[in-house]
């Protein structure tokens, strides 16, 4: 069969899909993998037929729109317009590119906002989605540095797509891309943005986490951590050193760590990727077009 997987975002969004794509390829399926331009090579190294899909997420993170627009206030109408521009960045382009990628495919899986998903679904002759991702997931069952000094902790800051200067001192180190599995295993706790990939990576390593979210699906994942007793969650906007210190004290306390270690072996194992692909293969012959949406 011929599959299309198309995703956009940072590495935490793309890596789980690369794992699924590699398993589909191992089983002998044809696969076209859509990824942001800056992560196409990452997918190619996994021996996937990777194509550019949507915007360059690294350039977008470092753009004036994000770096300046998210820091400035102004009138409420201006702020709303700014956030709408950020959310809609290249989304129509992604819909058009997705429609082109899926030509000749038996099944296609994509990651889009609900509005853009419905635009694409209309082009495919499908019924629209009526609920947000967080609602559907629930129904399916499915830097601040000051606190580290206050708590006497050392910090490793992963710059990710940001153009932070990489520095090193006795208490602080700023680095570029790192392997989550290798690094998380050595840390007491992880402070992150709440993306699905980073959230699951922290849990797999049995580490409690503090989520400082901005928007999209990240408040949802932060709430799940709190619900499961695996850490704390707070909005990034307006977050200061005092509140961050207090929340880190909770995460570094006695309760979250044993709970995280208890849940880690239940979250995922080597067989999970094959089980997920089993579901993809099982769905494709009946529907010929399946979807994963955000």
C-alpha cells in the first residue's frame, strides 16, 4: 500500500511520525513523508522519502513575527490580529501541499488545525470535524534561570530552534539539539513547553515535568500531567521567577518522582510503534483515507 504522513512543527512533533514511517517502510509499504523544510534531512536519515511540507519551523521560531510580536503588547485588537497571523502562518499552503502529496495514496494521515483540516476534508469529499483535538483525545481515552539558583540546582537549557548563544558555566549550560532519551535520563526534572513529543519523552524516562505552555494543544498535555500526578503546568505568559520557583519546588518534591517512575514502563515499549502501524494498516482498506488532526 501507499501511505502519506504529513506533519509540521518542531522535532518533538516530527520524531514520533518518523518512527511510524520507518515501521511502515520496514513492512514493505510505499511511503511519502511530509516534514518542515528544516527537518526533511532528519526524516531522510531514517530512510524515508521525505518532502518539504509547510513552513520552515526553525525560521518561523526565529522570525520577527514570533520573537518580537509575542513580546509586545499594544491594543487588544492588535494582539488578537497578531496571534491569528501566527496561528494561520502558511496553513493554507499546507492544505494545498497535502492535497498534492496524497495523489495516488491509499491512505493519508496529517496534522492540521481543525479549520484547515475541514478545508482539506471538503476537498476530499469528507464530513467536517466538529470538535477540537483536546476534546477528541479525551474522548478517545487517549526560561527562567533564577529559580535554579534559588533552589541550588544546575540547569541545562536546550535552545532547540532558537538562536540562543551556547554558553557554559558551573550552574548553567545552553546547548543545541540533544537526544531526549540520553539526556532526560540524567535529569531530576524537565521544564518544557508541553508539546506532545517532549511530554511523552519525559514520561518514558520516568521524570516529573513542569509545563509552561503558550497555546495550541499544550495546555491539554499540561493538565494531563497534573491529573496523573506527574508534575505541574502553568501559562508562560506573565510567568515570573517567584511563581516558577514555587512550581519547581512542587515538581522536585517527593510525590511526582515515584509516580513518574511507576508510569514510565506502562507508557510505551518497542512494540508500541508496531501496534500503531497495525491500526493504520487496519483502517486503510476500509476508509482509504484516514486522518490525524490537531
